[in-house]
């Protein structure tokens, strides 16, 4: 069952999102070890969301549409804020003083940033609630099966993002500073785009 969860998780990784881009950027600027700390943060939040889905938090969000809207707009705002901070940082400005995407950062700062970015989409709980509900109906999942499936999905996140960290760290050797700044702008624009898409869905 863990393998099934891993396969499903790897399938989801094909849709590159803001977290993947952020991990790549972190590896390019701060290094592999620092990026892996970020990957750990992502895996922790993913695990938390899957557990929340198993415990039925998704039903609560569906029951109260207004709460779901608040959560959605909050997540969108976080992504847009991070994205704008990324872009203006290239020109020496800072929207959030604690965020500095243009230089190496402490592992604590990177860990917190990835936690916040991953937490910015709590409606992920609804996705996992839907997936697990389907598995219960189609494959007769038991409680322990859901935990094993979820563990496999989290492991796929860690595995895939670790590969992204290696690629980002490797490519850093060949990237000029001006290219890194361009990368920061691209990642910033992608974060803003994802945030706006979440807000207008």
C-alpha cells in the first residue's frame, strides 16, 4: 500500500507547482543541504494535510463554505506576497524584511518559509479527502491502508523534491549572478500567478 501511495504521489509531482520552484531556487542560491531542510518542511505539512483528510477535516470545510473561502483567499495572499517579495528583492527592495531570496539564508529561515508556503494551500485537505474517499469506495481501503497510502505519498514528495534540490544545486555551478536574478524573477512571477489562480477559482 505504501508503494501505491508512492506511485500516486509521483504522478501528482508531474504538475510542477510553486513549492517545486521554490525548492529549486533555494538549492541554486543556498545549497543542497538547505534545500533539503525545506523539503523536510514540505513533507511535514503534506503529512499533516493527509492526516487531516483522514480525520475528516475536509468534511468540515465543505460544510462551511464561508470558511473555505477565507482559507482560499488567505492562501492566495501568501503566495502573492512571497512572489512579490521575490521580484522586488532583485532590485534591492524588501516587502517582508525577514525574506531575502537573493542571498544564502539560515536553515531555520528556509524551513519556516517552506512551511508557510506549503501551508498556504490548506484546501489540499479537500483534495486528499476526495482521493481517500474514492479509494475507500473503489479499493475497500481500511484505516491502516489510508495511513500507509498517505505515507507513500509523503515519501514521493520527499524523493521528488530531493531530486529537484540536486538539480538546483548542480546547475548553480553554471549560472551567472544575472541568471540567478532572472530565476528569482521567474519564480516570483510563478508564485504570483499561482496565488491569483487560487483566488479567482
